[in-house]
């Protein structure tokens, strides 16, 4: 589970520009999970990047 959450930000950042149906919703879900993990583990950079992805949606 933690490994999947660790990759969530990368996945969100890769699918968002694609713009296929459902990509924005999936990117939001993934970035939200990445943000939660980052905050839980005190990973400031990941939290910042996750918020940036969420701001783009």
C-alpha cells in the first residue's frame, strides 16, 4: 500500500496532461493520496508537488 501511495504523485503528474476521459478525476484521487501520505510522513517536497498537481485540476 505504501509503495502504491509513493508512486501516486508520479502517476498523477503523468496522466493529467494526457487529458483522456477520467484522467482529471484519477489524477485528483492520486494526488490527494500522495498529499495524505506526504503529510503523514512529513515529506514537505512531495506535499508541495501534490498540491501543485491538485491546483492544476
